[in-house]
DNA sequence: GTTGATGCAAATCATTTGCATATTC
DNA sequence: GAATATGCAAATGATTTGCATCAAC
C-alpha cells in the first residue's frame, strides 16, 4: 500500500524506531486483503514474500505498529489476535457465531452509546475497535425464533 | 451462596450432569467477591477450601457452567479469562485503563445500540457481557484534555 | 561505529487432553 | 454396576524472551 509508505516511515522515524525491509513487508501483509487479518494469516503472507522472516519478528513488529498507532489489534475470540491498518474513522466488527462471517459497521450506533455512558457514568470509552458477536440475518432466519 | 444451590443443582441435573463436591466449591468461588473473577483467583479460592482440587477440574467445571448458562465468561484483556455468576439482568463492565478499576453498568445504553444494529444491519448481537475499556472520571481529570 | 532489529531456540502462560482411578446416580 | 467426573501428567497453541549476529542510521 504505497500511499501509506510515507506516513508510516515518518511515524516510525518520529518515535525513534527504524525502517526495515521486514517491517515494510509485515505492514504490507496487514494491508493486503480486507478488514482484520489473524496473525497466522499475516505470517503466511509475509513468508510468501520472504521465507526467512521469523514469527517473533512478526509479533514484535505488530506490537510496535499498535504502539505507535499504525495498526489496531482485535481479539476475535478465535484464539489468535487479528490486526488491521488503522483507518481515520473508527469502526467496529460484527462476527456471526453461525456462519463465522464478519461485517464492518461504522461508529454511529456505538458513538451514541459511548456518549450516553460518558454522561451517565463519567466514563470515556476508548475502545476504538469493538468486536461484537451474534447472528447475522441469514443465520437468524435459518435458526428460526 | 446458599440461595443458588437449589437452582444450580437442578440445572446440572436437568442437563444430564452430576453434582459434585468440587463443582459446588468452584461455583462458590465464582460467587465469592464481586463482579468478575479471573480464573487464577477462582482457583486460589478453591484451593483454600480443598488443596487437592486440580486446575483442570476448575477449567472443566467453568466451561460446563458457561455451557449450561450458570456463569458468564469475559475476556478482560488480562490474559486469563474471568467468570461471573449469571444474573437475571444482563450487564456490562467498564474497565479503566488508568487505574485498572472496574464498574458495572446496566444494559440500557447498549440495548438501544443493539436495537439499532439489528435495524440497520440485520445483525442480532448476542454478547451478553461486554467489557469496554477507557478512562474513568477520576483518571480523565488526572490526565487532562 | 553505535544502537536497535532480526533469527533462532528455548521459555512462558493459559488452556486442553488422555488415561487410570474414584465418585455419583 | 454403569456412566461420569476427577487428578495427574503430558500436550498444545499463542505469544514472549535471551542472546549472538546483522542491518540501519
């Protein structure tokens, strides 16, 4: 994702980290495909580009990317953590327990809720990436009432 | 929690499982204290009552309790899963990233949001126990804008 | 040339599983 | 007495870490 290249190099630079070939490949792997990508899949993509990159390097790079705000992490309940490039607008994910499908939703519905929680409890929710489980329309129909 | 005893024994019974001394102690340990309890703490409480109970028994019992709807599990992001006795009204938790404090909130705010998601995306959220991270009032003031 | 990043191997941590024995129904 | 639950020990799977070497600045 060439259009990110400038930005992320600057960001690493600004936070006192180095720009390396492996970090570049790992960030590319996060961007390839859509939405979340579980770590295992990111690792697989990276290995396709370079066999010699180690898992620990992938873990370290992802942790760094999250730390400097280039990437968001999400626990999809699948055992392994998923990652996604950080987008300007926060959004959330719906994961269907029936078919395993995922869909992305904007932050409108949640923003209202977050506001109400702040008003009522004085608590500022900072979860920029919510993963909500349930049943999608298709699976609901299939399941019946 | 004597008032639960009848109910949970019946529930296990009804689902074809057995009532054992260890399960009783483990459920007591879930109920002792307030709100969530991480597995490690549950295990510690159980061991205080009976040194011979194994971790695997605790894991198996908790999985069963969740399965039959006596207990809810929550991932608090601490690495280990937390558990709480299932209450009649669903509720959610706010976890402060500043001080680590937790507070419980009702499901009013989220219910509205869940409705909206159903209306707009046809998706029925089934998360009965949300853990939301952010900053509590005290920590927000301390942190400034 | 320094300092930070990588690859490798081994460690850690939460959770699960196989199996012989003990317990509940 | 038959079926299920337990304790024990060993396995699993995700993630982390120590350390010598290598690459970025």
